[in-house]
């Protein structure tokens, strides 16, 4: 039996032999090893709203079915995202609301700050940005080596998103790699299951250096006439400029760096891996590149780059027949909802011409639905259009190395080769 099949079989045996009361699906190791699937499969079937009474992150409820995730995500009055109540991740992050990003705030503060950056992500703004994204994607792809192994994550996924972030923020282009690197460091935080005590001081020091650079740029933009880049938008609006206090505005910069990097970056990599694992779908794409438009939401569903979002119950609530008490932690597992057969036909299959490809929860629901959804989809579409123009095939030639994170489901490394 091949290693991958053996590992999957062993994971399935463990998931179905472990008592439900001992389930801790938030273990980051399950995501690093890509062995979380049978654990969620069993919860959806036997205990779709599950209580984990003890974990390194404390007790928490897991919501694993599509319909229940939509119910929690859509009820922002009952289920809080606020940082001072624990935030949006499984690991608690208690912060002063004044310094939190808008994703970690409740109404009305959330809407007031979110609308500051919304103009950057309208359909019209996307149309204006597409030619630049296309030209940069083309330049990246034209430089790829032929006939030799290289890291697709570094050469394509990270580089493309670094360039896009630098463009959106008008960040110095030569320093663009600082942005995805900052995202990696943030995801290595202990509250997300990453990092180690020994490496924590170095991680913090590197992050502070990057934040210092961002704070300096923010101050420069605040002192200059307003422009159309994201940092200038934040710096010139009273809802997001923190009155000049870096502690109060850096949270939104951090959010935009992580959100702007990770959905697109890991979906680009995940899409290539899925096509290699499903050669019939890759052949279908080569025969008809016009399928790319529908393939993009299918990639995002199948990859589920944001594995979960957490809420805190503000009042007792009923979800899936279970009573969740006020103050308890509720984790919506998007990665599970996107494999729920009660909502999605043949959910474990990767089908690039799926009839309803947008039937997924990867971007969330309600007032916290991902503000950059259109940008992520447009970037993915453009890069795949440009790849198919150049390369009928990009071969995955080794195993991926995945992130140790229960929050972002992604990749550190993917070896590939473009046949000569």
C-alpha cells in the first residue's frame, strides 16, 4: 500500500475507533498530515454539533454541517466575533476592541470599518485591476523553468499574491515578500496551533520589524493627500485611522495581509494539486479551457483555505438540536461544511464543471462574509487562464508540505515540473 493510502487508512481507523467524547478536531497535526477528513465525516454523520470538553485551546463546540454553519454565521447578534470575547480563532485572543481588525468586531463598529475598504473590492474596481494582475501573472509564469523541479508555492503562489498585496497597499515593490512572510508568522502563533515556545521570541521580533515598517508607511499616507490604495484609505478615515495610534490601526492592516495572501495563495496551490490528483478533470480542462470560470469556486470549495471561524455565544441558543450556553466557544468548520453531502452533491469529488459550484461556505455568510471574495476569484481565474495558455500540464512530482495550522488550510511547499 502506498504511503498516502496507508496514512489515510490509519487515520480512518483512529477516527472511527476513538470515542466521540474524546474528539478534538482542532488538533493542528490533523491538518498538517491531511488526516482530518474521517474525523469530520464521522461528526457530520453521528454528532454534527459536537462538544469537546477539553483541549489545549479549552472546551469548544464544533459545528460541522453546512446548514448549521450558515445558521451560526448568519446570526451575528447571538454569536459574537469580538476580540474582547475571544475573537475568531479556536485559540482565544482577547484584545481591546479599539485595536482589533473589523473581522474581530461586532456591529456597529464592524460595518463602520468594513465599509472603508469595500470600494477597493467592487466589480468595477476588479475590472480596473485585472489588466495589471494579468500582466504580472504572465511575467511570473514566463520565468518558470522547463524540465526541472521547482517549488510551485514559492515561484507562483507566494510571488503572485505578494505582488497583488503590494499593489493594493502601494507597498514598496522590492519589499513585497515581507507581506506573505508576515502572514506566515502570524499563522505560526500558538493560538493557531503553530510555532513553538523556543521559536516564539524570534517570531515576535520579526513580526514587530514588519509592523514597524507598516506603521511608518501608514504615518506617511496619513500626512499626504488621500490616495486609492488600501493603506491610504485606512489612514484617512476616522473609523480606521485610530486617531494616529498604531495600536488602533495595525489590526486592520494585519487582517488585509492575511486575508489578501492566504485565500488566493493556498487555492492556487490546492487547485494544481487537485487537478494532478484527478487527471480526468485536468484532461477535461485542457480540452475546454472555457471551464475555468466554473472551476474557480470549485477549487475554493475543495481546498477550503480558511478551515474554521469561531464565534462566542452571547445567549443560550439551539443549533442542530444542541443547547449552546452563553459564553461558550462555537467553531464553524468550513472545511467540513464544504464536504457535507446533505448540501453538496458528491462533495468529496473534484468536478470542474460542477452544476452548482458556488454552493459552498468557504467565504462565510452574513455580515462577515469575505470582503475580498471577488478579488480572490478574479486572481485565481486570471492565473489559470494564463497558465493554460502556456502549459498544457504542470506535473506534481512529490508530496506537498502542509501548514501546521487549524485556521488556514494551506501549503508550504509543492514540488512540480513543467515538461519541456
